[in-house]
C-alpha cells in the first residue's frame, strides 16, 4: 500500500534562503523572523514536504535566535543527511571540479600579480579591497565550496526534490545532475500559489453550477 | 583456467617519472632517453606488467621525441583508461577535496594581501616572484590538480597496482584509497632488484649441492 504521503512534492531548502538578505526579506526582516514567516506559510501547504540536510540545519542554527524558533519548524522541515553520504558520487563531478579549480587558481594568481603591480600607484587599502573582491569572484563564485553544499545537492537528488538555494555553485551542480531548482526570489510566490490554488478550489466549488451562461 | 599472467605484479606509471629531472636521471638525461633507459631495464623483467592511463600517455608524448621512442615501449607499457571513468568515485574524496580547496583558497588570498602590503617596501619583481612561489605552494602542492592525476589513481586502484609517481597530490590520494605507491627515486632500484634476483637464482642453481659445509 502506497502512503498518500508519497504523492507530495519534496522541497530541499538551503540556509541562504533565511540568511541572504536579498531573499530572506520575502519572509522576515531577520533570519529568525524569516524562519517564523516561512513556517506561517508552509504549515498551510499540505501538498509539500520540506527537507534540509542536517549539516545545513546546523549551519542555520548559528544564524538564528534558537529560543525564538517555533517548534513547528522542526516538524515542517525534516532534517536528513543524504543517505549515500559515505558511498559514491558520479566521477565526472570530481573531474569537472578539478579542472574548474585549476583554471580558477590560475586566475587567482594573475589577480594577485596585478594587485602587486598596482600597489605603488593607488591607495594600498583600495588595492587590498579590490584584490579581495576580484579574488573571491574568481575563486568562489559559482563553485561548490563546502561540504554542506554537496549535502544539499545530494539530498535533493536522492529525494528527487526541488532545490531552493541562492548559491550559484549549488545551482550549477543541480544542473549537472538533473536536479530541479527554483530561483529563491520566486520561492514565496511558489508557496503562495499552493495556498491560492486551494482557496480558489474552495470558492470555486459552490459556484460550479453558475459557470455556464 | 587462470592465465599465468595474473600472477604478475602490475605497476602504474606517471609521466613525471620520465619528465621530472630529479627522477628521470635514473633512466636517462632527457625524457626521450629516460623512456629508452626504462625500456632497456623493463624488458628484462617478465614478472612485472606496466600500465599508463591513456591520458597520461598522451601527456608524456608531448615531452619526448616520438620518432626516437622504441616500439617496444608500446608493448611493455600498456595504455588503458580506468574503466569506471564515467561512473562513480568514493564521495568522501569529493568532500575532502572541497574542504581542502576551501582552506587553500583562503591562504591564497592572505598571500595576495601580504604581497600588496610589501609591494611598496621591496623591489616589485622580487615581490611578484615571491607571491608566485608562495601561492603555488599553498594552492598546488600536495593536491590533485588534473584529470590525468585522477585517472592515474583510479587505474592503479582498479588494477590493484603499485603506483609510481612524483606527484604528492597523487600520493596523498593513493594513501586515502589504499593504493600501494613507491617513492620514484627508488623505482630504478626496485626494478633492478627483480633482475638481480633472477641473476642470483641462475647462479645459485648449479651451486646448490655445494652450500652445506
């Protein structure tokens, strides 16, 4: 017998959703408020199940006031590590990661060299700020750079879930692995569409007979 | 029926063995000479089988005068890609690699910042040489940084072979994966021990009766 539960769509959430100011403001003005705002919406959507890798959950707990997080957050968002954590991953990811990093490391050195050449000409502080920005862009952006990110994608893959994250590196890997993903700035609209659809359903039902002219 | 061949020990070779001057001098004064020198020894050792991943073989061909490579090199050193090339790898490698790179990237930025601060004080060329050296040490040494290196280790693992390489990154991964490896500066001695053992065997055989007092 298949449980009804198995018809639900699954959504895997990243910390960034509640922490990154560009996105979390859709749910609340601080990480803690964003979690509360999310809970208030999510508990009205029985059609969706929410998951977070345990590592990501721990990360999130560092950003919020844990005493203010409603207990229902724990029942709405399931914590689960990808179950194949210790086993295997597609080898092509390893190959691509290594090639990607190699290029980025070369870029990083060119940035450092350029900064040294500019150091005499411009204000030192300005040069250092510039080198930090360019270096981070070259070596960090659009690349998976933490174990938590790997957990995130592997869990989404395992659960055949929709991944919601701000991280471009995670999105790039979701694409490689055929994991569905959603622009986080559309996440609130996505959730609200379930609530609206249900409300319409309720209103529409009694009207059924009055639709035809 | 098991072929006699299966009793042979297998050795997987890296390009570095013929290219890195610290090591190749054991076999010859140039990459081409080193290949010839290796062939001259290896063809006297029927107890060993030699392999090279195809990608590593192609890499080596860029360093040698291909017209001068003896045909027997191709029969002595088998080219073979790891057969699980497109499939899976242990996930822990991915996790460890990502964490390792993360630390190294942070170090790289600190090196760049320090260089900018020194730029005014010391000769610019000197600073740039210094930054190149420190950056390479921090971001490259002891880390797998090419697809060829991954091929090398996976082939050695697949064939349960002895890995011979100068690359510290490859050695580190060999350790993680339980692949046997040999210090390359001992490789010639290793090969010669097979030849010496056989010579001793031949000499010892007729003496057999004269050993006891």
